[in-house]
């Protein structure tokens, strides 16, 4: 999986953390929080937008994610990611990507 870009979310006064009220999504070495249709991660004394840099196909993933498939759906930009096995999957050109 490729690393995430450092993109601070300006004017974000809410402090994310366990029990803050937002869905927690394990992501690589940190936790993302679903907030206003995108993902935030705590980074030092501020919050970043959590965007994966690059494209990482999840090989041999046969499960078809969709509404009601049993995995947490996370709105993410113009698509929906699904939390599965400790990471996010997103549909991409006939396969699933790790986000």
C-alpha cells in the first residue's frame, strides 16, 4: 500500500479520537475518522485529509462489496469505500483497490 499525502484540513476545530462520535477506520499505521463525507487522520496538533497516494490493486479479492454486504460503508469523495480486513476497499476498473 502506498503512503498517504500530508494534506492539512484547514479550520478543523473538532478533535478526533476514540469515542468522538465518528466511525473509526483502521488504515495502515493510524486510524481514520469518517467526517463530512471524507476521511480525517490525527497528525500531531492538527487533522489531515487522509488520501492514499497512488493505486494499489487488492489482488484475488472475490467478495463484491455493496450496500448491505456486511462491511462498513465509508463515503469517500465520489465513491464509497468498504472497511474489510483492517483496510478500505474501493471499486476501480473491474477490481478492488486497497485504500
